[in-house]
C-alpha cells in the first residue's frame, strides 16, 4: 500500500476512505486522525522533516489535510513507524 499511495497525504486519504464513510460524524468516535510520514521523512534531503495530518474536517464533513514541519515526523520514522492512526473517543481528556 505504501507504493500505491506515496507520501503521508496519499496514504492518509486511502486510510480515511477505507475507515470512514459519508455518514461518519467528524466529531464522533468513528472518525480517525491520521499522522503520517512520507518516504523521505527523516533523511538528509532538504525539507524532509515534514509529516501530514489527515482527518475528516468538522466544518464541511469532507477530507482535510495539513502538512506540518518540525521534528515529530522524523522521530516517528526513527521509531520504526510510517504513521499513527488515532480512533475512538475517551470519556475524559487523556494524553497520548
């Protein structure tokens, strides 16, 4: 799947399409939050310290995506993960 949907945005769109549907409430427990790295994240290539956050946008109910810089994506990749998909809902605030 990583070769068919290259990068965090492409992979996130595929995961969001597979998991959520048209009736999924963006603020409900069925929605997911995808934090995904790309194939060059964590390398020495300029601009490789980015990751994508993909979600079902609460204002439109459609797909939403943002690209984020910093060290978090690089550290996720160094930990051996290409991404993190968060789903469900807690009764009270929790830390991840």
